[in-house]
C-alpha cells in the first residue's frame, strides 16, 4: 500500500471515528440532562460527575471505532471491548448486591441471564424494557447484540479463543430449538401454575448455569461459540429476526473458495458447503472477523445501495455507539 492510499484510509478512519464521537456525545448528553433520576453511574455517585463519564465515553468510542475499522485488528478489539462491557456489567451487579443498591440503578435486581429477556415478560406479563431494547438493537444494527452488546456472550467468545474447528457442531439444530421451546414452555408453565418469583429465579439460574457449563466445556473444546450459536434462545431469535435490519454480510463474486475465512468464524456460520453455495449461514452475527482472513475481498457489508465500504463503516458507527452507550449506562 503506497503512502497516498494509506493517507486516504487513515483519513476515512478518523472521519468515521469523529462521527461516532459526535453521536455518543449527543446521546449521552441527553441521558445526562433529560431524566430526573440519574442514569449514568458517576452522576448517581457524585453530582455533575456524569459529564466526566460522558467525556470518557466519547474518547473510548472514538478509539474503538478507529480500531474496528482495521479489519486485521477488529477481531482482537471487538472481543476486548465486549469483555470489558461484561466485566463492567457484572462488576456493577456485584457492587449492587454487596455494597449499595445505587449500583443497580432501580434498586430492583433482575437475573442477568439472556434467556430471561424472552422468558421474563411471558412469566410476569410485564416488564418490556429489555425486549424493547433488544428489538431496537436488531433494527439498528442487525445481530450486533450477539457480537458486542450481550453481557453474557463475551465469556463465550473468551472460552472459544484459539484455532476454530472446521466441522459443523453436530447437535446444533437439536440443541437450539429444544432450548428455545423449553424456555418458552417453562415460562408459560410457571405462570399458569402460579409459581413464586423465587421458583422462577431458580429456573432462570439453572438455564444460566447450564449455559456457563456449555461455554467451559463445548465452546472451549470446539473453539466455537456453542453457547451463543446453539444454546442461547436469544441467539436463536437473533438469527432469524436480524433480517428486520437492512444490514447484510454477503459473499461476492470475488470469492475464490479458498476457505480461509472458515478458521475465523466462531459462530458456526461459515463452512465449505456455505461457501460453495455462495451463502453465509444464518448464525452469522456480522461481527466481521471473517473479513480479517479473506485476502480476495470476497466478503462485504451491504446496506441498501450504499457502497460496501460505506455500509461497513456505517455498521461500525452504529454498533460502537450502541456498545458505548450501553457500557456507560449499564442498566441492571
């Protein structure tokens, strides 16, 4: 790459990072100014400290956006940022339980297991905040929930690090659909039987503990995110509802069928059969890791009639803005 091309690319990186920073500044300023009860943690701890947190968020989001645009660096920075998000989320939960309920924001503890996003409202017949938030992310950035926004999935990504096994996970469909329908049926059964909140909480804990076991055993062994792609009922929802968003990641005519991308996909969405048919599997989360290994430009983002490169930058902007705002609010 000559100096001129390097300068143009760097200029685009900075331009995209600037847009990301501006959007974060606008959204978090609204969060800081409008609500009567502080949403930012620092503001709850000390008046006016929220503005410091807004400044940190702007710098963090701009840096992450810059790093995410480098395809070779993206897998590393995506997982780092995602793991940071989960550590902050569960750290805040731990402080809320052991130190002061101010860390929980509302003072009410909700079980932080992804399945509860689906099962909770069915059991309670109320509490639509998380389902609405979840659907909003699907509309804005497709399946980014499962690659950078879920508080649970980062641990699956950490468990699956290493050289990915090429073979398809044999029990993928059986596991995902069984768990999906069992979670729904379980929530309905708990509701109809009049089960107490403690009983429902224990059921949710069991689902979460089994998920952790899958991460530590299957994901670690297969070097694939078996929990997120084959067990989590929210992952199952995402794999089909992501098409509500106009974003897509597709193979193009530059693909040479070299199969280099197979080793980078942790979501079991790329296999020889997929590549030969010119299609990416439905468990794809648009994370972009596969683009880091493709030397022929055979994979690209799409958004209506935008150029693929522009669509990719737009996806990064939206995803990083959502990730940063979620990280700063960390609502529990």
